[in-house]
C-alpha cells in the first residue's frame, strides 16, 4: 500500500487539496480533523492538566490555548508531547484499516511532516504551495488571526522553499481550484503508473 504524505505551510491550501484527493477516490487521514476530534475527547483532560483553564465544557478552547502558548516558551513542545502520540495512534489505526481493505494508495495529511520527522513514515511527499502574498491574505482572513500570530506560526514551520525542494510533487494552489484538481489527477495517474512499474517495492 502506497502512503502519500501531504504537507504545506499554513494557508497554502492543504485541507482543500486533501479533499481533492478524497474526491478522486484516495482514502485520506486528516491530521487536523483528528486533532479536532481529540480536543473534544481523549486529549482534553491532558491538555487541561498542562494548560489549566484551556478546556471549557470538556472541549479544548483553541483561543485560550493559543493565548497560553504565546506566554510560555516551552508551550508548543509540551502540547506536541501530548497530542502527537495520540495522532500517531489514530494514524496507525487508519493505515491498518485500509491495509485490511486491500487499498492500493492512501493519503496522510500531516501539517508538520518535515518538522516532526514524519517523512520516514511515507513513500511519497506532496507539498502544497502558493505565492506568499496569497498565503498571507488567506491566513489573515481567518477569525482571530493577527500578523503577530501568523508570524509566530510561520517561525515554527520549515520554510516553503525548503519544503518544495524536498517534495516529490508540488501543487500550486494559487491558480484556483480547477488547476489544483488537474494537478492532483496528474499526480495520482503518475503514482499508479510508477506502482505498476514496481517503483515502490517496499510500499
């Protein structure tokens, strides 16, 4: 089973691109959706213990958590130590389920793929990218987003140019949805061709 890793910096269109792969019939494990689910369940008491007051009615309050993270130098590292193992567990269950189904290709949507060393868990890396101005416009249009918060998030992510240099495939999401959809179809077709040629013997 071929494991395709999808990543990209904030505002680059990763979630939209993951949906395009899903629409094309590739099963997707969405890390953001997994975290959202964990914040409403398994992770909530652990986050509350580490960041008191960050959980309201059993659900992690992302705004309050973000506020606390900006005040603590070790905050992100501590949060990642809580969340990453739980995300990995869900990812492993997804992979096993698709393997049992005999699925030929899956997509693992991993926001911090390079930053967390997840490149070793995938066979192919797809990076979404766009012009920095488009990225900034997209991100600053989000609720409760500020320049300061955006710059802080960017500082924790591998620069876009480095991600593109390490990618097997790059998708430019700045041209609109149809060109991105076409690029996804091209990548899937190329991967199927390479699989048929035996390019991924260990997958």
